[in-house]
């Protein structure tokens, strides 16, 4: 397996990406190779100065980068030799089997949808986030930002995507899927959540357990929690702020420590025909390293093919 890593994207590129690649190599089997997309001369210079053998990695050279503020669609078309478009070209041609970047998120979404493309039958791809549970396991919340407004059938599909992800990557048998709402009762919520509930309650595609409230996110009521991206992003940013506050107050607690995004890495785009992981722009080497390891787990779980089978 070859895992492509964009070393040009991210706020601290290329140093954080290169350090992550070095850390990840020792955790990967010999059958896995990391391919670095970016300035290969700078990368090899960095590795040599760190006494790391540059031949541990493969390289796709470019000095062109899509900046964070650029329009995603225009940048993809106008900069075909930038690190993100090059990564997707190699992914489409199966020269790599996964691609990771902490660069322009919009460009990553556009590249995924128009290069490796969306799985037939999937209305909208989704991204999610892992939620630490008090019992030591994790839950999964989706969507967290790519789909601010969703129709009921899209929310239904998120249930399928999330269920497949946690079942095959995190090995949770028959995961419990819930709809995030303002109350547990079936008649609670806005028109979209009411319609989504009615679609999900009789699902044969996943194990639907009903509505959950915000206070239920960290217990064991559900393994997958579905919501539209507007709400999901608010929850995600609130968790990030909570973790920052805990650290600022120097509170040490094993459960609260698990709110650190670094230990989970990036988030996969679910519903496309390959393995693509988006990292936070400020990702540390640890976060990027864990994204690389997650890409390996997703590929080995054959998740894109399982999603294709479910939707076809």
C-alpha cells in the first residue's frame, strides 16, 4: 500500500508533515510506503539533516501549493500541478491508495468529488469526528461541516455511512445509530428531523435506536450520531474549546485528555471511491501521524468497497 501525504498544505508545512512521516514509518509494516507530495529537495534536505534515510519515502515533486484562502474549484482547475491536485491524480490512477492533506479543505472536497468521485447512490459525502465515551470507547458524529443543510434522505444516508465506518474500522458490532435532536421523543424536533426520524425508524441498513440529546453524546446510548453539518460543526468546535479550557486550567483527567484531536488524527471523507483524509490546518506531527495510520486502517478494512456494496 502507498499512502500519499501532502507536505505543502497546513499551517506548519512542511516540517510538521515531514516529522509525522518519520514518526509513522516505524509504525507501518514494510508493505506500506509513504509518498510525499511537495518540494522533494526541501524534504530530502530536512530528512538528511535529521539523519533519516530519504529512501524510506517516495516523492512526487512540486513547489506549487493551493493556499488556504483560494477558491477551491478555481484553484483545482488553475493549478493542476499543485500538491493537492497531483495527489488526487495519483489516487485516481491508483499509484497511491490513500491521500492525506491539512491544506485547503474545500480543495480536498472538490478534488475528491471530481477526481475519485462520489460512490454511486450517495447523495452527499460526509465528514465526521470521533467522540470519546466515558466507558473508554469512542462514538462518531457526522456531519461536522461539509453539509450545513440536509434533507431527510441525506441524514438517513449519513446513518449508513457512519455505521459502516465504525463497524469496519473500529470493529463495533452492530453499531447503534441515533439522530441528534432536542428531545428523545419521536415527535420532537424541526420538520427535517421529524421526517428523518420517520425514515430511519424502520431502517434495514443500520441499527437505529432513536433520538439522542446533546447531553448523551459521551455516554453509550449511541455509537453513531447523525446531524446536519451546521449543528455538527458547532458541537465539534464546542468540544475543542472545552478541551482548550481544561488544559488552560491545568486539569488532569484521563477522560478529558481524550478530547485532544491529535490522538485521532484527521477525518475521512465518507462516500467517495477511495480513502481521503482531511487534517486540521494546525495539525501537530502526532495528529498527522495518526491520520497516516488511520488511512492504513481504512484501506485494510476495504471501507470504500463496502460502502459501494451497501449503496449499490
